[in-house]
């Protein structure tokens, strides 16, 4: 197996964050429909909405507004 030692033009490949994940190219209409469906999904319950807002950094661990969003 060839090595990349002493060959700067053959540098080792870095791992992409999307490596091994399926990426689907969508039309603008498909993307809009997908986003609307995702919105419906996260609004099905208060728990799923709070979990989403926490992952997005809008709510803190206690369910209160995160620091940047406080008045």
C-alpha cells in the first residue's frame, strides 16, 4: 500500500462530517415541504419542542431562554 510520507501532493485525506451519511439534493419546493413537515413533527408535543429549542441553543437546560435571548 503506498504511503503519503514525503509526498506533499498526496496528503492524507481528512474525514468529512458528511462521510457515511446520505445526502439528498432537494428542489426548493421539496426543501420547503420538508421544513414544514419537520415543524409539524417538533410541535407534536411540548417535550419535543423544548428538546429542539435546547439543541438549537435557544433554551437552556432548565427550559428557560438562553442568555443571548434574555431581555
